[in-house]
C-alpha cells in the first residue's frame, strides 16, 4: 500500500517516540508497503526501501524541540498540515498513519480526501500536559480530552502501546478499534555486528576499575523518570556498587552529580551523555542490575523490553507504568521511596532469587516480544484501518 505518515517529532533522534516511529517504518517497509513520512525539519535521515522523508521547511529557525508539549510545535504542525495536504493533492494514498497530536491533522485530512486514518496512540494527550508539567489548566485539559475523543472517533484503527492505553480506549468506547502493539524492538535486535566480549569488558573496566557491580539507568532526565529517586536510593544502599547513568546532557547531570557528592558516592557515580541508540546495548551488557525508577505516568517505558531481553535483574518502581508489564515473577518491584528502593537494589545485586527472576524475564521476552509478532500486530492495525 501507499501510506502517508505524519510524525510530529524531530526524526530521527534517539528518544522515545522517534524510536517507535523508526521501527514502525522498518516493519512497514519489510512488509512491502511504501511510506511518505511528513515530519519536523530537525533530525537525522534514515533509509528503508519504499521510504521517502518530507521535512517541513524550518521557517521559524527552530534548533531544538524538547520532549513533550511545547508552543514551538504549533507552527511546525501547521506546516505539517500544509505539506501533507499538498502530498494528498498530488498522490493517492491508501492510508494516513499519524502519531501523537498529528492525528488531529490526519483525521481532518482523511475526511477531506476520503482516506482511512490510523492513529498511533503513544500516550493520552491530556495526560501529557501533567507528565511534562506543561499546564494544569482544567480548560486546556478538557480541550485536549475532546480532541482525543474526536481523533479516536475519526480513526478506523488505533495502535496502543501499553495495557493502560488499551483500557483507556475501551473506557472511552473505542476498544474495538484498538490493537495492542508493544514497543518491544530495540536496535540490538537488528545489529549485524553486536559488541563483542572484549569491547564490553574494556568499557566495563573504565567504569568499574575495581570490579564493582554496576547499576544502570538509561534514559532522559524528565521529572517523571525518577532519576532523583534513584540517586537518593543509591546513597542509602548497603551494597557497594557503581551507579551508571547513560543519557541526558551535561546540564542535566550537574544536579545529580552534586547530590551524589552530598550523599558520599561521587567516586562511584558515572554519567555518560546521550549516546546513539545502537550504543546502549553495550552498557546494558556490561551492567549487573537495570533500573526503571519512574515516579509518574502510565505508559510502559521502552527500555523495559530491552532490559528483559538482556536477562539481567530489573529493579523498578511498583507503579502501573512499570507493573503492567513487570511482575514479581520477572523483576524486583519497590515503592517509589528511597529507603525501599535502596533495599530492592541491594536484593537485586546479591540475591539468587533476583537472578532467577531475570532468567524468567528473558524467557518471556523470547516467547512474546519478537519481531515476527510485531509485524503481525502492525499488519492487523493496518488491515483494520483499510478494511471497509
């Protein structure tokens, strides 16, 4: 099929939704579809058979687009609408496939050009206002909720990425349109030359020269991620280890580095600025415990699936954002409290039971979180959308 995709993101950049868009494009290409992607002016190019990237003009000179809602996205989305409108005038598409808030544009374009629309729902739009501390206005939240209902009603099919969004769509009366497609893929799944033992060992020596065990957090420093909780918990641990954080910028790192010094483990705290996603598996491979310390939100973190595949003990907050995938059978869960999270880290570093849970998680991932299953689900979502 010929698909017009709308992605209101700086594509490609190594962060949540752009990574998801990347693997949607890969799967659609492998399934034989051709995709014209309309996206923001910033980001690196990627190449798949049948993919053409159409970037909107950078008329406002934007240099950086932060994660989550922002005012700078309004003119960019208007340019996306104009670019997509022009594409639809020149070419007949079988499907419009939209991500996040661009689904509003996709539904409107679908109605104008009588083209089926598929909504890739990465999160609840009203909830984004709170998660990213954009606005607490009840009026704006109501407007976003109405927009979300309009999008769900106007879409033939809806991809949801976690159990919470599946339940949410059902509560709004659109469960019959939903296809549950977890963001299970990572770049390690397709690496033709994965890092070898010698490379992993060398990097590990640089991080933990005295042979200490390593606790890894990989991700950004948005408040909902719980990096502050992790730092506080690590300062209360009994087991001696190294805390490794991969992600963020120098400016993000400074508050965490200062707090680590106050807690007395500055010599066992290693911060690595954001790396290409193909590099993250190196750090996962050399670590002993992997953490997801989220303190708010309901979406499943992308990193959880890569963590499970690695077969390493996983420590996570026992909030719905994590526990809709993780259970006590495959991970170590703890309340978002520094003392209790510290105890969970100690347990994961020293317990044979934590190792058993890690093996169970790896077995689950090998059965359920596979690329063939991913392609089956994306085919189901696309087929529902175009079926009359």
